[in-house]
């Protein structure tokens, strides 16, 4: 009996000492074609003790230039491409982090399918997006600027609102608490060694930027 008591105490101490055993409050759902959102998801997973669920496309090869064009085609036509898993059980989580590349100024198509197939209720939501065009350069565009710049500012602002509205419209009692957008000058697919080094450098850069955003994300989600 004494041994049982000791074992219980040891187990209790171990569980207290290793908080990562505790059930996670946060689920990160991500899709990544070329690894940047995957990098972001992994950084957030470590920092928030979160669970992670990757969404993959079914029957689509998005690699290389051809994969880029087919993704652009699907984004242009708004095709909700098949995904796996199609259903994700989010019931156990208070918080969701949705991490998506930007395709044609909207969430990547697999995320559209996710929102179409899943009913999400009563969550705090952080949206993390990554794009390769620096939208901040349009921030200070005003009446003094030419029509092209003003068009892009309005166009991009409209797209952002549309992405938020789309997510909100698909969900019940959710609180959209933060949208963090990261910009990285990623290059088109090129299998050369030089490109591989560049990609590693860019992924480190994204990892650094996401790390900097962690306090804000934690605050928005109200987690330690
Ligand atoms: C079809 C397609 C369309 C894209 N359109 C945009 C865009 O409109 N704006 C932007 O900033 N980046 C755009 N990008 C770039 C991606 O958002 C960027 O490379 C992102 O980091 C990729 O994330 P991933 O590596 O997780 O797939 C596009 C990429 C693809 C494949």
C-alpha cells in the first residue's frame, strides 16, 4: 500500500513538472504548399503547447511551376479543392489558429474547403497568413498617389475584409481575435542548391517573425 502511495506522489510530481502533458487548449490547422506555413505552425506549436493538424490536398500535385499555375487556376475560379482530413474535430479546443498561404489575395483553396466542410462553434480564432507581396507598401497610399496605387490599396483592403467575413460567416459564436500577416520574399520553385539555401534562410526569417508575434498571439488567445 505504501508503495502505491509513493507511486502516486511521484506521478503527481512528474505531471506537475511536465506541463506539456496537460491537454492543449489550442489547435493549429494549417495548409502549406512550400513549407512556410508549416514553419510558422511548428513555431507556434512549441510556444503555445498546441496541437497541430495539417490539411493536405487530395489528388493535386502542387509542386514545381505547373503546381503553381494549377493553384493559381483554382484560386482564380474559387475551386474548393478536396482535402484530407475532410472533417477535423475541434470540440476539445478553446482556440483555433488557422495558418494559410495567401493565394490570389485570399486564403489558399484547401482552407476554403475546410470552412465549407466543418462547422466551428465557440472558439477564439487567430488567423495567420503568409504572402510574398509586401502589402505594407500600400499602407500610406492616399489621394496624392496615382490611380494604380489607390486601386491596389482598396483592392487589398477589400480582400482582407472578405477573408474575415468569409471565416466569420461559416462559424457560430466564434470570436475572431487576431489576424497576423507575414510577408516573405519567397521565390518560385527552382531545385538548384542556391535556391535551397535561400529557402532555408527565408524559413528562418519567417520563424523569427512568428516568434516575435508570439506574445501578441498569446495575449489575444488569453493563454500563458
Ligand atoms: C497560386 C499562388 C498564388 C499566390 N498569390 C499570392 C498573392 O496574391 N499575394 C501574396 O502575397 N502571395 C501570394 N502567393 C505567395 C504565397 O502566399 C507565399 O509564397 C507563401 O509564403 C506560401 O506559403 P507556403 O509555403 O506555406 O505554401 C501565391 C502563391 C501561390 C502558389
